[in-house]
């Protein structure tokens, strides 16, 4: 299927993969509800990342999800995360994705192996060469074990399909170094609560977990952050509530409380039981409703 150009969104939703209770089969009805919420505010969607439990999904499952999503004809940009533990697997997935009208890929530093400057440069060069669609790099050292190399980024910065960098180190110094090394590509904040800070470094948008449930509120927050006028504390409080368990345990529990998905099940080695108390999420729900009402924002 042909790639189609797209309007670059302010918000990319790191989409959950909902499962049916105990069976852990994909809950397609819940997935559609999450995706439909993104359409009205023109948010982009990233599938199969850490929020989407992509490592826990088989290739067959991911293809079935893509088949389902393509039939929805959502008219928003959709990226797929690329497996990051084996080069052949990563290249094979990109080739399989050519069958779908995806707009691009999210590619992080390789997991576990902790490559240096040259290893990272060659890894990304190999994947950028075959992608033929826009690529968003992903720096998330707390999950991969290694930070994106600034030297590697300097080598990669002029690749035409390299368009953006999701920066999730939480380190403003690192984010500034990336922005300086590759000013052509868009810097994107990878943590909801840090968007106002990243906007001071020239970030162009946010890859969000909370937009799974409140996409319009998150988009409003990003717009105001970019204008330097977001002064409210809601997203810091949201971070405190969501950080009580590893992502996506908390966001799935929150989506279940809101009856958007039918189950808060996650796949091992994650466990929903690692979030022992839902009270903080119930409080967060109420705070969100108050924010939405106060700001005059519509959420479906």
C-alpha cells in the first residue's frame, strides 16, 4: 500500500493494546474506542511501543491489529514501533509494514546490548535505508539501557526519512544536546508532565500516554505549553498517579475505570496486581473532569 503524506500533529498518542479479561486476546472494540477518540482532535497514533506492549505481541497479532485498523480508515497518521532486539527482525517487520498504509515508524536504540556510537549509527542507518517512510527515533534509556548517541545522531541527521526524535530521558541537558546536534528534525517530548519544560528547548510536540483517555485535554495542554502559558499542575499530579506502576499498567486501569476498554489486563511479565490501589486514579479522574470543565474542553 502506498504511503500518504500527513499533517504533522502536535500530539502523538502512544496507544495501548487492550486485552479481553484473562484470555488476553485483543479487545478490538476497546481499541477502536481509543482510536476514535484521537480522530476528532487529529492526534497521531503510535502502535506497539512500550505502552502498546509491542514486545509481548506476536507478529501475527500485530498484523491482525493493523488489518483491523486499516479497515477503520481513520484519516490520522499512524506509526508502528519497530522491534529493537534483533536487526533481522526489525528489518523484516519494516518490510511487512509495506503492506499497510502506515505513515511511518518509531525506532529506539537497541534493547539490552547497549551499543556505542558506531553500533548505534550502523543500526539506525540500516533501518533508515529500508524504511522509505518517515522515522521517529526514540531515546528511552530507562527501558533500553543505553542513551541515544549524540555522535550517532550527527551522522544520521541528514537522512531524508528521519523526521523526529521522541526524547524520554527526562534530562533537559540531553534533550538540548540532541536539538543542537540535529536542528532539522523535530524534537518531541516523550513524557506528559515535562512538556512545558521541553517546549523551552524548542520541542514541537508530545508523545503522550494520557491522550489515550483525554486527547483533547492533552492537545490543549501542548498548545498552551508551546505558547509558554500552561501554569496548572494537573499533569504533574497525573504523573504521580500513573507512576505507581510500570506503564501501561496504570493507564489501562484508568481506561477501564472510564469504561473505554473492557479490561485492565496486561501480559506477563507485567501484572495488573502491581497496582494495588486504584484510589489515586479515581482522584485523577475527578481532577481531569474539573480541568476539562474549567477549560471548556470537550471530551467524548
